[in-house]
C-alpha cells in the first residue's frame, strides 16, 4: 500500500507463525523423522484434517494442525488431507491460537480419538501432553523435560525442540 508517496507493508502478526514457532516445528519434525526412520509412519506439516465436530457431524471440524502423524490406519490419508483422526497431533502455541489449542482442540481431538495430542508452549518452553485412555478420555501428563510417547515408542528431549 502506498500512503503519501511512501510504501507501507502491512504484516498480519496473528496469521503468520513466528520464527520461533517455525523453528520448534522444524525441530519436532526432524526428531520424529530421525527416530521413526525405519517405521511405516506418515508425518504431515501442516495438513487439513477432517474430523467430527463436537456435535458429531463429520467434516464440519477442519483443523489444520502444525503436525499430524499417522501410524496405524494409512487409509485415512488422502491426496491433500486426512479424513479421520491422526494418531498424533502436535501444535506449537501462538498468541492467536492459544485458547483454541488449550481448550477447544483438546475436546475436539479427545472426542475424535486422537491418541496423543502434544501442545508445545514456545513462551514457557514446556509441553502439555495428552494421552487417550482406553475409556476415550485424555490424561494430561505432568510437566517434564522429556516427552514420552507410548504410541511412537520414543522419547523427545525438550531442549532439542526449544
């Protein structure tokens, strides 16, 4: 946009992930890819995921998580989206998505059977890890310096991510 003969650029800070956000996401992707090298696992970043909304209507909830990991049912992976629940979803918190990731998405992913949901807090350098029980309820893990994934059978050191 040009105002009074000067060029002004408008940067929408709420829609574009921060550099730190992208670095953390890259680190998670790298660590997962490195540790899961020999396993048949699909990792997508970012990718649209079609889920049932809170009322149970399919396709009405279309989150685009920072990272989606499919371990078990690769039939849910389509050409440009995932239809159904990935096994793991990873989100890096941003100011613009904090409430959604910490409240709404916890309920949405739990209802849809996402086995593990990791929220990486770039402001506090910690992780919130939710694991689905056999009863279909999330249990939030205690704060730790390591993310332990029963699903992927691996451990991630938070220092390597942040």
